[in-house]
């Protein structure tokens, strides 16, 4: 059994991007399309096939230059041995991310009301909280590294993950938006499986839990929106909202690629690398609102075709292959360059998973989000570098909880 788990874990780390692409469609989206007789199921399967064509090809070529260490946990202990303070840093980052997320939601950042009105909070506190918007992902990456290095027990890891999930659930109540919570759950399950924190069956278990909880979450979300004066379409049921296959296959009847004035070129640098507090006059970017207006809706709501559908919509079939090939190469580099990934590379890996490759992401805005979160992670990387130890005596600063990672 242990050898089987190691084999599965090794396969996931050989094809991580392909796994992230395939998992939601194989487990839920394609089966839903088949059960409901979606006439565009063939298009849906072909779209997934194009994405896999790009990722599998690059990841297979990457195997020629070496495979991820089969002794993954032992290798991670060695890769993080020079960072004896990684767990305290992980605690600091996680708590900061949770606090910033809650404060930002209280100040109106990311709420459905701000989406409807198009207004962004320009208070100093709101701008500062936005700088830490990606620290929840950073916290998870460092907690995972702490666990894999033997400096954090499984029980404590689960407590921290419960804190992250509970905080995101509270933010969902404040913002009347459930998508970030669903995205967090999928990201933690998928990234945890790839990193060797969870077993693959946890992904299936979490999917079942989400499906069972969804009707209550959907009803609560609508009630909160109505309390804020937002009009809710009562004809759309919780089951209708789960028809993600229909949401994506709308693009099958559209001549692609389409230009809606979406972010391009210098926009990625301006919005991704320059904090808003240094460029307060730039207009907000919402490709979701542009898509909604293209479909005949108004500017007070947002739509997308999921990640694959958006790439097809804006870049066509070549774009679907190219985007996934590029990120497959980037992830392969993170996993293989100069041996096992340390905390910084593991953090970048998780940011790619949560921002760029999340199945529900709004492309190309999600790419800008990735750049923003990389910028916000620079102080964390600096802190890790300042607290690292010398190679000699690296195992004497803090005892490893070896039994916690067996």
C-alpha cells in the first residue's frame, strides 16, 4: 500500500499541471454534462484534450531531464533543512493573510456590492489589506513545507487549514460570494495531493462534501445578497448553478478569438507589478464584466466560461495548447531545477495552482493576480532568506518531528 501511494504521488509530481486540468472535469464537469445530455459534450472533451495536449507533451519532455525525487518527503526535509524558522514564518504569514482578508472584506473589497457598483474602497486600510491578498496561499505553501520538513505535525496542520477555511467562509458571508471559498477548497485539496500532504482520495472526499453542502451555501449566499439590496434571480436554483458544463460550452457557438479590450502586454506589468496605492488612478479591470456585457448582460454583473473556456474565447485553440504548455514547463522547472524545491519554489508552485491554473479562474485577470501575489510574496522570501542557517549544523537548530511525516 505504501509503495502504491508513493507511485501515485510520483505520477502526480511528474504530471502536476495535467492533473490540475483533468481532475475537475473527470470527477464532476464532464459526468454532469453526460448525465444531463449536454449536446456540446464532445466540444467540452475536445477542449480538455487541447489543454492536456499542451501540458502532457511538455511534462513528458521534462521527464527526459530528470524526474522529481522519488523519496519526496526525505528530499523535502533536506531541501528545507536550512530554514529552521520556516514554521514561525508560516504562522506569521498565515495569520497576516487571514487578518488582511477579513479586514478587506469588512471594508468592502471583493464584495458583491462593490462588483455591482463598480466602486473600490480607496481607504489606506483597504489598500494595505489588498497588498496581502495572496498571503493565504503563501501561508498554505509554507505550512505544507513545514509539515513535509518534519517541523509541523499532521494534527496542527489540519488545525491551521481549518482556520484558513473558516476565515474564508466568514469572508464569504461578508462578501456574499461563495466562489473564493470553493476555489480555496479545491486548491488546498489539489495542491496538497501534488505536494504529498494529502492522499488523492481526499480530493474525491472534499468534492462530495462540497456537493452536499452546496444547496445550503447557495441559499445563504442569495439571502445575504438580498439583504444588501442586490437583485437575485430566483429562477436559478442551486442545481442550475452547478451546471458548469453549460457555462463553459456557451463558447462553442462563438467565433473565436474575440477581442473585448481585455488586458494585454503592458497591462500585465502595470496591474500585476505596480501596487494600486502607487497607481491609484488606473481603472479597475474586470474581464468578467466585459464578458457579461458581450453576452447581453449589464456592467453590474460578471460572467466567465471557466478557465479553459476563457482561454478558448480570447486566444482560440492554439491559445489553449500554448498557455498550458507554458505553465507546464514553468511548473516542471520549479519541481526540478537544482534538486527538490525549497520554500520559495514551493510557494511559487502553489501560486501557479491557485491563480493561473484554478479551473474556475477568469483568464487573463488570473494571470495578473499571479503577478500581484508574486510581488506581495517578496517580503516573505526575504524573511526566509534572513532566517536561514548555514549549511553546517543545519540539523541542530530545531529537532525534526520525523514521526509526523511517516
